[in-house]
C-alpha cells in the first residue's frame, strides 16, 4: 500500500478518495506517534505546518483521521486481516471501516470482538483492569464509552477584555459559531471544529482554549478581589490566567512550577491576556516553598496525574501510559499535598485538583491527607465531573487550614 502512495496521485480505498500527500501525512503522523513515541498534538501541529498549501478541509481530515486511528488502534489491530499489522494495513482497514461500504468480512470481525470490552473500547489490558477495580464494571463501561467520543472545543472568555456575549459576536463575524453553556459562565463551545488560533480575537487575547471542566477549577476556589493566590503547579498557566480574570487583575497571583519554559510560556500568555497581577517563580529548591509559608489566602494544587479523565482529548495517552506511571503519580500527589500545603495561611482554603477519574488519585488522596493532618486541616467539599457529562473528567476538593 505504501508503494501505492508513491505511485498514484489519488488513492481509492473503500470508496474514500484520498490524495497521495494527505494519506502520506496521516501515515507519517502515525509513525511518529507509535514508533517514535511522540505526542499526537505536537506531531499533527508540525505536520500541518509543514504544508501551508493545504486548505482547511484537508487539515481537518488529516487531524481527525489521525486522532481517530490512534483512538481505535487496538480495535483496528484486532480487525485487520492477516498477521502483518503494519500501520499501512491498519490505515487501510480504517478506510474500509469508515468508507461508504463496509466489507462483509470486516463486519463479521467487528461483531466478533464486541463482547471483549478492552478491544471494543480500544484500551490496554492493565487500564481495563484498573478501571474496573476502581470504578466497578458499570461505571467504568459508561465512562470508557464517553472517553472514546471526540472532545468538544471549548473557549474561555477572557473577561479582563470582553464579555462572553461580545466575544461570541466577534467570533461569529470571523465565521466561528459557538454556543453558550449555562453551567460554565465563561465558556463558549464551538458548534463545528475550526482553527481558532488564527482569529483576530485570539491574537487580541480575548479568549483561551480551555475545556469547561478545567474552567470549573478556578471557580471552585471562590476567589475574592485582593486575595493572595498561589497556583503551585501552574504549568503554562491556563488556570492561572482564569484566576487572574476572576480577580479582575486585583490582588496577587503567584504561579509556581518546576519547569522554566512553562513559566516563560505563561508570561507570554499573560501579556496577551492583559493579566498584570501574575508573578511567576521557579521551584528550583525547597526554599521556594519555604519563602511562601503561611502566606496564601487560596492555594491551588492542580497536581500531575494519570490524565485518565482527558483520554477523549489525548487518545494517544492510552498507549503511552502504564501502571508504574500511575503509581508514581499517586506518590507524587501525596508528596505535593504534604509539602506544598504549608503555603496556606490559617483560615485559607486549598483546592486539590486532577484530570483523573480514579478514586486512588482523588478522594482517597484527600481522605489520607485530612486524616494525617486532622489537627491542621479540615475537608470542606468536593466536586466530581465525569467524562459522561460531556466534557473532560475532573476532580476537585476544597480543604481549609484551621
């Protein structure tokens, strides 16, 4: 088949006409994701940048097809005929599966694996076992099914510069249609996928791309103007920027991270957003935490995690994760809770959050921490957002320092 790609300008598989360079781009992306262990979003971004002549339709087809094959990789392996399961063969099977006519043998193959959940839902054995163990069969099946649906593109209005209604109007003028979510006050959900990063509204800093569940975290902090807020695992700062906007640029937001380039990216984003109350600090030793002891009115610990709540957005994580990594994350989460909580002042509130759906990374971590530190901290409330609700899976818990 790969020889066919080189010989012909247009490849026809199962009634799908695919131009040679489009098919080649998809195969090249898949090779980098599976054989070179690269992240799908970075691979696709680079591949699309490599050919500026492609139109919006071609770009969308390359991105969506690549993600779809990654999402259903195990199922596709199971239904691909013969012993050779090369990427070219898997791609051909996918095209047949998604073509206008599905061959009878392929239909039979798909039917034969329907009873095997880990193949039907296309996940590794260890993940299926862990999901059942932590959530139970029924709940795991429900969430797993929803995590194989395509993720929505959600924007967060930068309320430092514009209202949600005004942003919606501006985007519509650029040909980007959105709908409002009543549950998420700053969110706009795209009705059709589009590249929003080229829009004038993005360049002016009027919005960020941020899932609705992720937007719920800053809201959960119950911020007030003038507070001192520490975002201790800030990364590139999606939640930091939201915190700044909710505080209307008043008070102080200190963004901490162990990686400098992420903080540099946050500074760039803050400039575009007009968020002027953010200060970034690198955690390069324990002193960075010690200097901030007993100073925060609000402390956000958006900790590293397995990411099992965001598989619909990052389907390649299914093939990159392993049980050892999940166990390492649990140990790191406990350490961050224990070591970073000293930054909270008396009467202050700490929010612990993950984008995981596993109780071992969520409720159990909080129960353990509060039991260990019952003299100092008390549990207030928690919020669980499941992928089956339509957005990413997220967990957040609020804890007060007595």
